[in-house]
């Protein structure tokens, strides 16, 4: 039995999907050999960016097959540590700290276009486009 590749998706990837980016569509929809997850922070960011309740419902439906990883104590503690270490030097924000912590705790490669937001974090694995 072949093992599926797993990724944690950053918000920018899902925004591109919603905008109709074909290459992202191929990764998210047409690739059955990939397991996809998002942080609950990513889902909240998407809902925050919605213009109305109808869009919120559309977002929830569009990504209903993607595993949501909820923030637990381990992710929270690591996110706080990352924030302490990198907020002042690299302008790491709370949402990115928690997404990075989720990636590190779950050992999932982070798929993002915003590599500069994460590349300085030790041991984080970033998907190579």
C-alpha cells in the first residue's frame, strides 16, 4: 500500500484556489495521492476575509474535505515560543506563529507562497513549488 504525501496548507494557497489558480486546483483536487490539512487559524482567516455569510458558507463547503487541525496545548506553547523568539527580529505575527507551530508539531510540510514569513524558523519544512 502506497503512503500518501501530507501537507499543511497556508491561507495564501487556499485564497489562490478560490481565485481559480489552476496549478493549485490540480494539487488540491486532481491529486488523490496527497492528504491535505489546514490549521484552524487558516480556516478562521478565510472566514474573516469573507464579505458576507454566504461566502463564509461557501468557504466552509469548499474546504469541507480538508482535515482541520485544532490548536492544542502543544501547538499553543510552541507558537508562543516562536513569537517570543521571532516577533521582534522577523515580525512574526500570531497567526503565522500558530500555523508554523502546527506544521512543526504535526511534522507536515507547510505549503505556502510566503516562504519569507517562515524560512527562518528552525526545522520547518516548506513545500517547494
